[in-house]
């Protein structure tokens, strides 16, 4: 099949509903390319798609995919379709890599730092991504590429929030903040819980309602302990599943692009330098991570009873335990925080595996974080109604198919330990 008598379509890599992605060959310039076609069924998005492509085409950054061409054509049925031609990225997505397990702290900082720099370039030009998630980040042998910048919202079937004529200054600012929160979710999904206090603090700061700009995130993720001769290579299992272009799909087994731990040992960061970095983060990020961890460490994981929604204040303790158990339970608020803390890794894992949509993951994380902060600040919290809100959001998003039934059940089981 040929597109406009120039691009020979060789292999369909993804047909995810809104956009088809093809491995193709540019017969005019004799080179491999990726062709992304907006499906005819989404005809109402043609204008937003083309405007997003036009804005992204002027961007230039090492971690942004290169756009070669864009136009409109008609399919065999005569229906109008828009398309985009980009460089062909022979690698795998970050989502593919995370199925093999979390990244090291160095790999997380390296990959997400490059993505933050790419976002900084885009945001400075007034362009937002709109659907940042591990499936939009490509890992090559020695590069990281962020794909679908400018058309991310269109790809997921929504109108771009910063489209000219509709994108007010507050709307564009909201879209920029949404990109940073999505980056925070990516950071949280990449690093194993407890593996790095610094990265966890950066992720938490990005997930707040007022996140730092992309440039600041890139600076916080910059590391001076890069191992020598580091390369990004694929494990055999990941290589056989690697996608090529903007999303995961069937690919030849020789493709490679997932991260592996560096072969050479990392040069340790001087004690004084690490202490200075931690001190700087403590000043910038007002999140009581250390205090919360200390409280959680002493909290048993037994179910607690929660007051009905009409009442406010602390959660009443459970009934007296049998004599062969501890004579007194820890404060109910502490145990509620423990359950909430178990929810966040479930959301991050589901986000990394594609079981939950990016905006839904961010929304649930915000609700969890706000409740945790209120409990830590000893505010008068109606725990019952806040937990009921989480139940309602999970049920609604499950009906909308924005998260899988399995993930919804896992979240509900943790919530049930609060409301038992």
C-alpha cells in the first residue's frame, strides 16, 4: 500500500482506535519512516490534529521525535484522513520495559530527566503533550524519545486544550501542569517503592496541584554519577516484544531498546554532595515524607472501622482484641494512612502496565495525597465521606473502561480494610 505515491506502508504497528501507526518506507528519500494516520471515524478531530502537528513540527530537542511531513489524503472509500510522518524509532516503549520490573534510580533519573527537558522545550514554545505516559516514551540504544507531542490529547480522542481560539491562558497553564503531573506519575511508576527518597520526593512534588516547571524538574533529576559507557540494551524477552514508532505493537524480534542496569558499577556520589542535594529538596518540597514513613512503620495492617459519613473526626478504634493479641491498637488515623499508602503503588503499577488511563491515575493520586496531607496535619477530616469519594471514582472510571476491572477490585480491597 502506498500513501500519496510516496510512502509505502509495510507493517501496521498499532491500530489503537484514534490513530493507526505504520512502519513505512519513504520512496522519495529512500529511508524508513513512521506514518501515523488519524482514523476516518474521528473526522471531527482533523483540525485539532493538524494544528497540533503544525505546532510540534517547529520544536527541536534531543528527546523529541522529528516530524518529516504531514498532510491529508483520502482512503479507498473516499473518506478524508489526516496523517503524520516522523522518523522511525527502532526501539521499545518505557511501558514495555516496566513489564520486566522497575528501573534503577540512575535509569529513572536519566530517562525522566530527558523527558523533562523535552517538555521544557515544548512548553517554552506554547506546546503541551496532552497524554504523557510510559507508552509515549521510546527507549533506543542510546537515546530516549518522547512521541506524539502536541497531539497527545487528540490521540486519546479529546480536543487539544491549547488549540488556538479555545486555549485561554488558564487553559494552557492547566495543560502544562497536567503534563508535569503526568511526568510525576511516570517517575513514580519507574522507581521501586523505597528505592530512592529523592526520586519519590520529586514525583510527589510533580503530582501536586501546583507542580514545578519542567526545567526545574530536569534540574532536580540531573545526576553526576553516570556510569561510563552506559548504553540502553534490551533483554531477549523484551526485545521480542519491542514496538517501533510511537506505541507498542508487533515487531521483528531483532528490535531492541529497553533499559538494563549499567554493566559498570556506578561511581558513588560524595557524601557531602548527596547531603546537599537532599537538603535542597527538603527546602523545596514541603511534603512530610520522613514523618509519614516513621508513623507508618509502627502501624499494624489490621482492618479498622470508619465512622459514618455524617460524622467527622478520628476513626473509632476496633473492638477490644482477644487476650492473645496486642492489648491496644494503634490510632485509627495512623492505620488509615497506612491503607492509603498501599493504594499509591497499585495506581502507579496500573499506570505503568496500561491498566489505568493517565488522567485517572493522576486524579486518584491527588485524592489520596490530599487525604494523607489532611490526616498528617491533624485536621478534622470526614474520613468516611472521603473514602466514599474514592469508591465512587473507581466505580465510575471502571464503567467508563478507564481502568481495568482487576485493578478496580484490587483498589477496592484495600479500601475495604478502611471501611470494615
